[in-house]
């Protein structure tokens, strides 16, 4: 599963979430986030937005 998570965009997102976890009392379940990333990349990994950004990044950033 980690092979699906290894990219610059995902690493930046996980770093942001880790920072949030250290800043607030309520924790984000990073295991669930990683599982969601696995599935979104599995089914949309090769799709790109018009900007060239990976398709899966917008839903991840918004969520």
C-alpha cells in the first residue's frame, strides 16, 4: 500500500495533517487518510486535471 502513497503531493498533505495533529487536541486518524489515498490513487492515479495536477489531489485537499 505504501507504494501508492509515495509522491510529493501526498507527502505534503500528510505533513500538513501531522502538523495539525500536533497543534490541536482532536486528532486526525492518519491510518484512515492513508487508506483513502490508497483507493483514490488506485482508481484515479493516472488521471490529470486541466492544470496538470493529479486528479486525486483536489478531493484530498478539500476533505
